C-alpha cells in the first residue's frame, strides 16, 4: 500500500468537512449554545441573590487556596529547585489564578453592594 493511499484513508470524503478529529464535537457544542440574558441584580429574588453570593464566595475561597498552593510551588522553585523557567511558569500560573480570584471577589462585592436593604433594616 503506497503512502498516498494511506493518506487518503485518513482524509474525509467530503472536502468541506473539517480535518480535525474533534470537529464534530466542536460543531455540536457550538450548535447547542445556551442563550444568555443580562439580569439586573436588583431584579433577582432574595434566594437567587443569596445562592449567587454563596457561589462567588466559595469560588473566591477556592481560588485563594489554589493561589497559596501556587505560591508554595513558586517558593520551592526559587529556593529549592533553582529553576528559572519553572519559576516563570509558576508566576504565570499565579497571575492566572489571581485574575480568577479577583473576578470572583469583584462579583461578590457587586452582589453584596446591590442588595436592597431589608424591611427590618429600613424600619430600625
């Protein structure tokens, strides 16, 4: 069997179909997008607001713990391993985790700030 016939075996019959093996998965994901709409925070129900606030606080805690672990790896890279490339990669991972932590922190702040006062707080 020649190299050309072996290569033809792997090529799709339809030239307009993507060559990637995951093309079908990507197309299926793109076709099943969930419609999103922006909802003002004040229009959320108190239960939904609390659920979202718990989610963002939990995400913030998780990212803080991951950030501490990454910081531990950075200290190990600098003091024990003495590998500059590993330290640069760890700093990049720390920036990535830090950005996620900041986003979760900011979302929690926005939800907490825009929570309308309860009737008990207003009457006091």
